[in-house]
């Protein structure tokens, strides 16, 4: 780590602490050359690999935007969407991989969204799973009802 003051190529870590609910590490550093102290924040970058092969950083805002579209006209508050996005991020980070396919992000959205709002869930699932007929909706509604009753469900297109 280069010192931001004198550009010396080395520094010594004086203190390390978790930050951002464990998603980052805050390090207090000291430069052996000029003696000044500075702070760095280290985060693990989570990348989403799209179907086209393009990779981009994971964004909670993009999750919220997509789910908000599915919730249009529904009584879902912004705090619930922020919590859902946090749950999705926690789920994809738990995979332990630095890169995750976009379809896994979609799958991570479906579970919490189903519990948040059934209509928004059906809207999102219809686009995400490319429903092409009324039978697709019927099949998904049957799965939703089984989930509500606490029965084991097997996704039709996982």
C-alpha cells in the first residue's frame, strides 16, 4: 500500500477492524518513511457475470430497481426493498465466489420476494423465468400455494 502523502511503496498496519457490518475491513496504517498515518478500507468485490459474458460489480441498487418494477402499484415500502436487497447480497456472498452468474442473483431474489409480496413475486418470476403461457402462471401459483402450506416445493425451472 503506497503512502498517500510521500508515495513510499510500503506501510505498516497499526490496527484492523470490521466495518460495514463485516463487509469491509478498516485498517489504520503508518508509513515508515514519513511517519504519517492513514486509513484504508478494504472490501471484497463481488462481480455479476451476465449472460453475454460481461462482468460488472454487484449492485444492491440494481436489485432494488428490478424488484421495485415488479412491485409497481403494490403496497411495498422502500425499507422492505432495502432489506430484500441486503438478503440477496448476503445470499450471493455466502456462495464464497468472487464472481456469480446473473441467474443466481435472480434465484436469490425469488425467495425473499415470494415472502414479501406474492403478486410482485409472480410478476418477477414471469419475466425472470420467461413465462410463455397461462399454464406457466398456473404452475407457479400452485408452487406458491404449496410454499404457503409449508410443503416441499421443487422449482419447475431451476
